[in-house]
């Protein structure tokens, strides 16, 4: 069976303020280059969705498609461009991907057909209203969802088609599969898989890169 890595990398990086986020460098390597390098050894092909008008940087072993207006649309376009049996969807914005996590995820998808990396929530949770504590939320049983996420391809194609038809939007792909009532395995993630979103995250990434790249 064949496996493809699908990397949505077409975000504009508004919150980071450094241009298209996937091209932002951490210790001399772009977020995109780091994500591609982490996944390439595990899959038969790597597909990347890029912002309109941008090219794949030289040296990346990947195929590029033009991204869409939302992450969901970018993933839909990537999905349309592969016939692999299993797809592994991963945010370019999560550049530190341990190999052991990919291995565990691929094992899980072979069983359930859909799996995502996620972390049990460790912080206290609260719903805020106008900057004030409105109501505590029990964290029991709650997980924070990360990527990568892995699916039998035809299952994710179906989930995207249904979401499109019903005008449902989601910030990830496992959620689209789960809303069809299909099982999604939760695979323990890793704190290093945090998504680089804000300038503070970028500072964290720079610090982590010193250990990661050593
Ligand atoms: O904006 P956010 O950080 O949640 O984006 C998550 C991932 O989805 C990023 O890797 C980003 O490049 C990608 N994305 C995309 N197409 C969009 C918006 C986001 O591929 N239109």
C-alpha cells in the first residue's frame, strides 16, 4: 500500500507577521523544509499546498499544488492530487515532528482507518467572557489535537465531500471524519509538535532548534 504526506502550507501567517508562514526560517531552515524532511522518510510521496504565486523552494523533495482560501480547501486540493491508499496530513507550521510519533500514528491508522496525534490537556481550562472568568471547564477526558493525522484516503475524501456539501468548516481533518460517526484513534502526541503561530512561538522554536538540530 502507498502512503502520501499532505502538507498544507498555504497560510498567510498574519498572526506571525513575517510573510507566508511556511517560508519563515528557524535556525536557517524554513518551517516547510523541516516538515518535509521529517515526513519524507516515512512516505512514498510528499505533496505541499503553497500560497498562490509561490514556488517550491529548491531542494525540497515534494510536489506542489496551489493552496486554497482556507486550510480545509488546501487539504481538499492536496487530496485530489494523490491516489495513495493512506494519507498523512501535517501542518507545515509544526516543524518539530519526532519519528516515533509518525511510527505510532501509522500503526494506529492501519487499525482504525483514521488517527490523530493529540495531547491530554494539562492546564486548567476556563471559558472567558469580556476578559473575565465566566466558567471553569473540567479538563477530564479533554485532548488538544495536533497534527500529523492519518487516514485511509477514501475515508478522508468522503469526509471532505460531505463537509463541502453541508458547508461545514473545520480547523482539522480528523474532526471532519469524526462527524461522520467514524472512529478516530487518539495517539499521544508531543509538546514539541506545537504549532508556530505567534512571535512567542517563534522564539520557542528558535530555542528548541538548538537542541533538535544538534
Ligand atoms: O493558520 P494556521 O496556523 O491554523 O494554519 C495551519 C496550517 O494550515 C499551516 O501550515 C498553514 O500554512 C496551512 N494553511 C493552508 N491554507 C490556508 C490556511 C492555512 O494550507 N488557506
